[in-house]
């Protein structure tokens, strides 16, 4: 709006004067004025489409002109049609026939199809617009939602402190002139404490002195102050009187049940949290259903439950009872009525139900449940059985309430009434004597010839009374009889019966079942595979007798299969006795005399039992069956050397070298001499062996170690060099040579040896690790500081690039970092090598350094579970328990380590491979390694 320049000259003149009013302006609208319109504003009163009035018809010429104007095209937007345009349809005057309808239907279907194609995009667009609109213009309710949520934290004091809402009315309306009350002084109260006694003459006036003797003291109001204590006592007295009105005058106890009173109060509170309109709709619908079909019990039940949900229990009871009157033969209605009623009323309701439905089992069971005394329950069940004698459920419930003798009598009647119930027959057989039980089971088989449980129970009965020879016959007859009666022999179900029999202590029955059904329905080519799976499944379920039976049957069919004998032997070793293992192995070597493992298992079992002569006897028999077996020769040597029979061991090794000169035999021979401190003899044997087996790396390494021990470092260096020419891929020999160079203070040569080794053996984690450790040792303090530490870090980075999945490198890298960075490094290590025992061991040590003892123990357990052969993990675990565990935990780790018999691990091998500890057991090695291990820091 432009402002006239005069407004700037004359300050008193308004700037809007002289300007035309804006569109729709009404003067005084702010003061409540309303605008008005005239006929000229709204046009003629007659609608253009009204029927013309002939009395006021326009002249003919004008009318013709108007019709011509009507024929003109109307370009108003309200006249626009998307299909026909402004002019309307060209064929609107033509008749509308079937072809037109068909064409319109086709066009409509096409439009609908096109609209469906765009529907998803249109709905998505509409949804986005609506969300954007809601974000730009949120509702007031949404703006205050966070404040409303915070209302739940407001305390009662804060609620009380909220001021009242202000009143916007006029001051006179807001503050009406209240009545003014003048407080009465206490003197008036004290003057009138005397009750009804009043005086007509004021003693303070002069009239009292003029009439002597008239004013008697009794007529005066007693003087004194108001006693508020007495008012309180009177109030308490009044409360006592009111309470005594509701008390029992005989017992002195109140007749108001406080618990029931509170329950009634609770029932008045609406417990339904939904919309009240939904309840009203549901009531109307259910009422309509009840009135339309009053004989429909679910309608009555639904109505009662609706009232129950909304807290109107009495209304629910009334409804359900009305339903019972309308449908006295509905079992569901009577049971629902009994559920809704209190116990005493429910008993009357269920009695009425039993009269109406005497053959309903559920009604009688409910009636018994409502009784509290056992005697009353028995009476209900016996009454029920008079009406329904063939109900198995009622018989079982009645029998459970009786003592054994009465139960036996009841069951004898029960099996007469329900001859097809297996449970009742079996229960009766359990309560009878042996002879009577046999008769009962025979009758049961006659009545139910298709049930396997009766036959299995008969077999268990015979086994329990020592007739084991009858068990096999009964099970065979069972299979024959059931097959004859058309029953399918399901192996899985019979195996479950066998497992149940084993759990109940019937071992012979279990084995007889397995033997009877194990070959049923299996093709000959699948027998071995299927039976091995069956045995494993039984062992996993803890049914070891079943597994034994499976292996026994499999061995009777395949007596020369070594794999079955080994599986059976491992089962006996883990879950059987030493005697059963040895008996099995004797049978095994008789059928498989060429199997060295079975001979060695038998010899080891005898040796562990302390029977060395028997072990020697087994090995001598093994020699006869396998004359040139290296394993048996070495087992015999170990047996003699462990028992300190060194001369016999030497003779055995000499024979072995003569009959079976293998590299292992030569190594054992040299090791025995080395252990007995005969260095020259050991070197002589190794020289002979190297001439024959020059490409066997262990011979060169052992010779070099002996020469190092004797102080012949130059000879050792020469031995290693010669050995590496023959065996360039032997990583341990490269490491031994580098350590020898380091020992001789030739650190640069040691580096070059390891570099050469890495060139010959690329991507080898052990060589990289040795290089890193060499730099750390050469750098003095090493680790995270110093020049050696920096070189070591650079080498470790290269190593991790080349061998990213090597757990040993990651484990070392974690402890090369400073303490704050170790956790991050451990996370990276676990991402790369999640299931590597070395990484898990390093993480366990990391928790140890942080004093998180429970987590540390958990990770140690995880480590030894992933790789039980890693001796270092067991040693660190045992060291941890020695420092932070109790005696039981220490013994547990020790026993688990002995069972695992680990052989690997850097620290473990340092002790176990030390020639001074060559006779040490696993437990001794564990104790020594744990003693020498440092506590991680």
C-alpha cells in the first residue's frame, strides 16, 4: 500500500485517508458491526434454471436471441468434463444401447487398471505430504505430549501447589459480596455452658441487689473456660457407639468382614480399560444373539464373561444362571456357572448340573474338585461311576484317592468296565502279586491285542523276578503277535520303549527289544550306517545299555569291521568298566588281529591297571600277528622305559632297528640314549640314521640339540645348516638355527636366517613371530618403547598384513600394545580370529590383568573347550585357579587337563620336550609349567 506524501507533512493526518477501501472491508467490524448487501450485490432473485413464468415472459424476439445465446459454448470451469470437454457429448441425443454400455465398461476397466498402476505411487505421495504437513503444522495435542508424559512424575505436593485457574469474568461476578459473619467470643460460650438453666435477671445489673435472695446459685450459668479436651473425648465416645452398633453382641467381634468389604469395594472399581462404547455395543450384540437364539450356550457364556471383565460379577452370575435355566442340558453353561459362583454356591449349582446331566464326566470332575475333604471327593467319584461306569478318567481319578489295597479292588472293577484301557490294566498289574500280575497281563493281551506296552510290561515283570530267559521269548512273541494283528513295527517307538526300560532298570528287556527290532525294515547296504547312528543317538540320550546292545548286534553281523570294534571300545572306555573294556578288546583282536590300535588299547588298559606282565603278553601276541609293526614296537619300548626296564627297552629297539628300521624307531633309540645321558651313543645312532633317512628333519634337529647340550656350538651350526639343505621347509629347524646365532651374539646373522626362512616359507606365522621376538629381545626393554620396540612393531604390522588370520600373531600383538590400547587390539583380533585358541587365551590374560576374575575364568573355559590340546591354556588356567580359585576349582582344572592329555603349546613343549622331563606325566608337566609361568601384566 502506498502512503501519500501529505502524511509525512501533516503528522496529525492519518495515512489511510483518501485511499480506496480494500476488498471485503466492512467499517466497524472490530466493534461488532455487520455488513449488509443489496440486490445489486447478489443479482436477480430468480434462478436462471427456474421454470419461466408466462406472465412475465420476455418478447419473442428477445426469447429467440436468448435461445441462440444458450446454444453458444459455455466455457465456465464448472461445465468442464474430463472426457467430453466444455461442449458436452456429441452423441448425447443418440440412444444408449448395449454396445455403448460395453464400450463404457471396457473404458472404465482400463481407467481402473491405469489407476491401480499409479495407486501405490499416489498413496506414497499422499502419505509423504501428510507427514510433511504434520511436521510443519503439528496438533496442539502433539506439542504438549512430552509435557503430558512428564505428568506421571509429579508428586502430590506439586499437584497441591498448582494454582487455581484464573477467572476472566467481571470483578463483581468474580467477587460477590459475601455475607459477613462476626465470630462469637468465648465469653458467650462459657456463660451458656450450664445447659437449660437460665436466669431472667442479669446478675450484673442493679436489679439483683434490689431483690435479695431471689438469685439462687443453681439458677446461674456456671462460670469457667471452654474445655476442648472434653470435646475430643465426646467425639471418641460417639465413634465407639457407632462401632458398637455393627458389632456382634454375643462374641464381641465385628460382623463387618474387612476382607469381604474391601473385595466389594474393589468390585465397584471398573477393571476394564477399553472404550465404554465398545462395551455397550458388545452388550447390544450379545443381547440380540440371546434373544434371537436363546438355545445357543456360547452367547450366554460370552455375555457373562463380558460382564465379568467389566467388573460386574453379580450381573455375570445372574446372566449365566438364566442361561442354565434356558439350556439345562448344556455342559459348558453349568461349568461356567460353577466357575463364576463362590465355592458354596458353586457346589449347589454343580449338584443341580449333575441332576440335569448325570452322564457328563466334566461335571462330576468339577463337583469333586469343589469338595475339600478326600472323603467327600471319594463319595462324588463313586456316585459318578454309578452313572458313567465306562469313563477311564473317572476311574483313574477315583483310584488316585484310594490306598493301595482299595485301589487294587477298584482297578479290578475298572478293567471290567473299561477293558480297552491299557493304563488301567498296567496299574492293576503293578498292584497285584507276581502270579496275579501274569494273569492280569494275559487278560489284558486278550482284550487289547494291538498294544506293545502290555508285552513290554510282561517282559519287565519276568526280569524283575529273575526269569531273564523268558524276556527274549516274550519280546519275540510280541513282535510276531503285533505283526499278525496288523500293527506296524515302528523302530523309533520301540527304541524309546527300550530306553524307558533301561531307565527303569530292566536291562535285559532293553537289550531284548533292541535285538528284536534293530534289523526291522532296513536294507542290507544301509545296515552298518543306520546302526552306528542308532548307537550314537542312544549314547547321546544316556542309554548306554541300548548303545551296547546295538554295537553287540552290529558286531555279530559284521565281526571283522574294525571301525565298529573301535566305537564299541571307546563307549566302554568312557562309560563302562575296565573289565568290560578288556573283554571287548580280547574279542576284537580275535576277529581283527591286524588292527594295531585294538592291541595297543588292550595293552594300555592293562598297563594303566598296573598289570605290566599282562600288557607285555598282549604286546607279544600283537608281535605275532603284526611282526614288523612300528606302532607295536614303540608301544613295547614305551612300556619298558616307563617301568624303568631300560635294558629290555634297548634290546627291543635293537630288534626293531634290525626288523623295521624306520625313522621313528631310530629317533626313539637315540632319545632313550640321550635320556640316559649316553650322548656319544645317541650321536652315533643319529649319524647312522641320517645316512639312511637324510630328509627326515627331526633327526637333524635332535643331533643339533645334543651337540648344543654338549657345548659343540660349531658342530650344531653345521648340523642345522646341513639339515636345512635337505629340509628347507622345516620351520622349527630355521628357528633353532636363528636362536643358536643369537646365543652366539650374532644377532644380525639371526635376522638374516629368519629372513631367508621367510623367503623359503612365505606366509608362515611362526617365522614372523620369531622375527618380532628377536627384535624385542635385541631391543632390550622392547615392547612398546625403544628402537627395538619400534622395529618389532613395524615387523608385527607386516606380519599381520601377510598372515591376517594367524591367531598366534594377534595374541602377541595384543600384549605388545600399551595398556590403554590392548582392549581395542583384542577386539580386532577377535574379529579376525574368533575361534582361535591363542587369541582366546590372550583375551583371558587381558581380563586377568584387569582383575575381572569371573570373566577371566569364563574365557579360560572357552579356550580349553575350543582346543583341549593346547597345553599353555591349561597351564595358565591352573595358575589362575592357584592364585584366585579354591581347592575344588584347582582339582577340577587338573583332572580335566589329565583327561585331555595336551601335547602342544610353546611353554608346554619347553617342559615336556626337555630331555630331563622325559618320564613326566601330564599332571607333573602341568604343575611345572604353571610354576614357571609369569603372571600377565
